[in-house]
């Protein structure tokens, strides 16, 4: 192949291209040979040097040494690390909200492009305007482009006046087992990727569905072979959700972890999405505003929004109370996550992005750091954002032939430090190099 930009290619091989630069050659080729990369496989916890042949969006061959006979486009990534693309398992694709009036509003398409810029190749939206988010997902799947692959629940199923109804977003309510069955049957016709249910007895200032309605909603979803994610507030909520057959539960109750919860997760084979970012980051920003100076965050958020986080005195009374709550409960929340991880519960990385204290794309990197700070091994953290997420969706992940060719090419090893997952030189989606800078163009 004759490269259009030989100088850029040489700079790429030598490691001289700045982050976010354009690809070193045209990205519309069917084949691409990635030479001499260190393959980081969280599923097998292995780190080996290999060459990958990517063909039509998937891994076609794995070589110990580059094949001499190959004549197509190639990129030598020697000294770099290949990691399967990241997944954020809990977002709301509405942009970024601040503690005051500034906000970075975005379309769903803009959110998924910001996510991809940050190396997040798949997102699960767990509550949004149903028509809006399902239409965006369907359009994306009809004509895939450079953006994070969007999965979604559509509405959040809750009771009248329950959590989820306080936003200016229409949702579906279920106030009885019969209504839950009827609503989930109707929702299934829209082909959501999961069904999201609110079951929260911690927020006592708002009503929630009863246990019989939860059971009916999950049972009906499973009859349609739909996975389910339950928003919980207490450990009893977790028990009820797992016994009702939830595929996953999200959020960490602030009380000490009861001894039976880990074994209950394992018995039911369910997943846990802690979403530490939404439960801790406001307090972190209030304590250390230098967190807002991160180059990756600056690339995907506005200066006005970041300024709104710099002084806790500018937060609304409600958010100031939430900061105090986060400070009070963070250590207990960390201990619960650490214990469940040590017990072998399948953890998934999610941020609840779209809420104050979170940023689309960037906050997943913070989630990785927060999970590591809670005491999980770096391998476990990386698996929560890569191979475990693929297992949840029933999709292959890793580097075996047939796996999707969705990789981050990193300058440093994420196994030695998970924050190295943001040291992105290249993003490869469906076997093609992505021009990162174009992802930020309106």
C-alpha cells in the first residue's frame, strides 16, 4: 500500500504524534495489520506481544510475528498496549449537567461521539426520552458511524410520583402487577436492549413500586428475553431484585454490606453496577478542584461547566447536602464494593453520566480509578469495563479470531495503573482507525 501521509506514519511509529491527532493513513480499508502490540486481555488476565490482522471489522488472525507476505495497510504499534474498547454500563445521554445553571446540552449523537473520543465504545442508556433515544439507537444501527455503540432501556419503569417522574422526561409508570405486565409487554414491542426498573426504598420522600409489581415486571421482561437492570436504594431492595430475577442491579446502598448479599449475587449469577462516580465525585471536586484540570476532561466539556464545579459555595442547597452525604458514606460504599469484588460478584463499570458530578466519556475513566481506589485489582477493574460488559450483552470480547476489532492503542500499560487507559494514541473501531478530532466537531 502507498500511504497518503508517509511522514505521519513515521511519526506514529516513533510515538511522536500528539494525542487526538488524525489517523496516519486512510481508514476505509477492509484490512489492517496491527503489528507488535502488547495485548491486554482482562478476560484471561494475560499480557502478550502479538500481531493482529483485522478484516471487515473483526479479528481475522493472530500472529506471534508479523507475516512477511502481508501487503495491505499496516501499523506498527510496538511499545504500545491494545485494550478492548471500554463500556459505560450506566449513562443518560442528555449531555453534562452542572451544580448551577451552566450545562453542556447535547444530542444523543453528540453524547456518543464524546464517549468514543474518550475511548468508550459502547454505552448503556438507562433512562431517557423513549422516542428520542430509541430513534437515535435505531438510526445508528442502520448506518453505523464513528460513535460509541448505543444500547438503551428507553423509559425507567416506576410508580406514579416515584423516582424518575421528577424530571422533564416522559416515562412509563407501573402501579400494580397487572399494569407492570401490560406496560412491559408494550415496551417489548419497541425492542429495548434492557428493561430498567426503579425499586428504591431509601428515598423515602418518594414512593416506589411494591415487591409484587417488581416481580411481575421482571418476569414479563424475561418472557421477552430482555435483560433487566434494577435501580436500588437499600440492601433489602437488592435482595428483592435478585430474588425476582434481575440481571443486574445498580447503585451502592450507603449502609454496611450484609453478609448474605455476595452469596445471593453469586447464586443468581447477577451483575452489580456500582456507579461510584455519581455517588462520590461531587465531594471529590469540592475537596480538590484540580481534578477539573484534566486534559481529557477539558477536551470534552465547556469551561463554563467546569467553573461551576470549582466552589462548593455555588452549589445548590440540595447538592451541598449531597456532598455531605457523599463524604459521610464514601468509605462504607468503597468497603461494600471491595468485598463484593473479592467474593467474585461480577462487576460492571458505569457512571450514571448525565447527573451532576459526572461527564460523558471522561467519567468512565474516573470510575475505573474509583473502583481501583476501592480495592479492586487493576485486572478486575479493566474487566468490569471491557470483557464483563461484553459477557452481559452476550457478545465476544478480547483478541480471539472473530472478536470485534474495537481497541484502544495506549501509550502505557493499564495493568500497571488503570489511569493509563486514558493515554490513547489511537482508537480502532470496527477495524478502522478513528479520527478523534472529528468526533468533537459539531
